[in-house]
C-alpha cells in the first residue's frame, strides 16, 4: 500500500521504509579509483523536491558515497542543511543478507546491542527500553523485528556459517539498529539507524539534528569473508 506521493504503508497503515519509495533526480558528484579501492558518489538536493518538503519541511542536501575495497563495501552519507533551519537526522539503510546453500536454522549471528526498545502493538517505540545482553548463537527458528541501542565498543554485527562470514560495522553516526529476520524469508537485516522508528515524536528524546553551516556524517561497512 502507498499514499499519494509514494509513501509506502505497513499493515497498520503507517508509513514504513522512509518518506518515499524512490526519489528521482540524483546526480553524479564524483567517481574514481586508487590502488585496490574504487568509489562513486551521488547527491540529491531535497530542498528542490516539493513532494518531500510537504511532509518533511527541512531543506537539505544528501550525498552518498560508495567505496569498494577488496571484499568490503562502505556506504558514507552526508546531510547538509540548505536553508536557515536545523534538519532532524532520521534515516537508515536496509542491507538484506543471506548465506546461500546453508539452511537458515544453521546461521550464526552476533548482535552487539545494549538495550532493546519497547514496542507497542503497532511496532512503534513507546519511549521505554530495557537492558539487553549482546545476542550471539544460532539464529535457528528465532524471528526479529526489533529496535536496539548499540553497545559501546564498535564490534560488528555478524552473520556466519558454511565457510562465510558477513560483518556489518556501524562505524559512525548510527547509534541505533533495527534487526529484521522474518519467518517467511531466509534473510537477516541489520539496519543502521541514526534514530529510532517514529523519532520525530521524540518519545526517546529529540532526534539528532544538524545546524545550518554544518553537516552530519554517517558510515557503515559490509565485509564478506571466507572463514578458515
């Protein structure tokens, strides 16, 4: 389901996965290669998109840079205000991961989390949370659609098994993560989040904001390796 402007809705008729399903108008801002790395970047001036500003009235630009180095892909995002108003920083990514040729029940996961967000019946954070130990072990028949606060220390999220190891390292700008592992699809999603779901209502405090003349940077890396 989607409302006018393309905002997708979940089963509760609430917006899900961002303001728009897809936004046209991105432009190349650069590309190159050096040594064992190659990169490309693109930008979008949201201040010129009326369909976005009607729901999110904070003019800003976004630049995304993807860098590939051997078996590691780094996604760096920069947000800059383009008007004399601070911009709330409320975005995330949805890297869906799987281990081909290995049953889901045999997947090993490592999740360096510190607190689990309490959700209401619509899966919206209530503003409360409780301590959570890091989650490690077999995924088995477990399912997740949960928001967490990251633990200190910078350890990566891990999906491993069958001789493969996938790490998702939230290096900068992502204090929250949404973990999604449904029962009807063999995928795990470790979603970097700058703020929790429904952050603009401030149930968990105000979301981060970037002031005019400054920028907000966020970065995560996905690494795929063979396990010895």
